[in-house]
C-alpha cells in the first residue's frame, strides 16, 4: 500500500490530511512529540478502517525526526508522500514586529519551519530519488506570502520555508518527485481572533490530495 508520513500531526489539519489520504488506501505514519496524543489519533483512524501508526519525535531534535521517518519507512515499506506542518501554539510564542525582532526571536521558529523541513526531506528524498517518484508537501501560514507586522518573527521563518520549498520544486522538476507549498490564510477551526476568516480542516485537506495527484503546481493558497 502507498503511505503518507505527516510530521506535526495533530487533531486538526494532521487528522484531516490523514483521513483524506487514508480513505484512498494510504497507510498513515503520524509524527509529533506527544505519544499519548498520537496514539489517540491512531485509534480514531483505525476505527475508521485506516491503517495508521505513531512515531513520536520532536522536530527540533533532528536525529529523532530522522529516525522516526526511517522507522515509518520500515513499518510501511517506504514513504510515498511527506507532509510537513508542525507549529508551536500562538500562546507559547513571543510575537514581535519586524523592527522589534531580534535573532533570538526567530531562531526557534526557524527550527520548526525550515530546519525541520530540511531534515525531514533529507530523510525521505534519497529513496524517492531511487524510485523516481514521491510527493513532498509543506504547510505554512498565509503570512509566508502576505506578512503581517504583528507576526514579524513568525512570518520571517515561514517565508524562509516557502522560498526553500519553491526552489526545491524547481530542482526536482522532471525527476518524478513533486514538491509543493501550501499557504493557509485562515484560522483553522474555532477560537480564532475576532473577525479573522475561518475554515474547517476538512475543507482544506482535499487540496493536499489535489497537489499530490495533479502535480502541476508549486503552491496552493487557501483563503475564504
């Protein structure tokens, strides 16, 4: 069976993407820090007839992330699709405007956004190159494209990831491997700032399938 590895899996977008691919016959590897939460997601997917397994790892721990993806590949006979979307909660972060941003305000966010994405890609890309097939999808906020001053440090790290993904897309053209960036310009689910546009994860997840199957776009932006 084909498989997808979801890095940064959670009960929102991660679960929705898992269902989108799992309902189409894909095995699902879930990677995130919290084993208990991952096991809960595996239980929900299993109850829906989707084969899934948990591989705990912190994306800031590059060795652990690499090993989790190797373990997932061993468990499912390879990884056909990588989806990368970890992010710290807004409540846990210090937000800075561009003029107030110091290097330390960006460092950890670069670890979540860019460095983890590079690590995950290096873990799966050699096998994809050998097979001449594969999909690499990277999720970001809309601020990676249209930055907002109040999110200056976050948007800087997001923009770095977007730049790298679009360049990766160019490099891999013609190899059978498709890399693409997803910019989500809405608040997902309830609890967003007053007046912010919102959407449910289930309404966003199908565009990941479209990118994987149509393979003709380097980027898709979801807005309402």
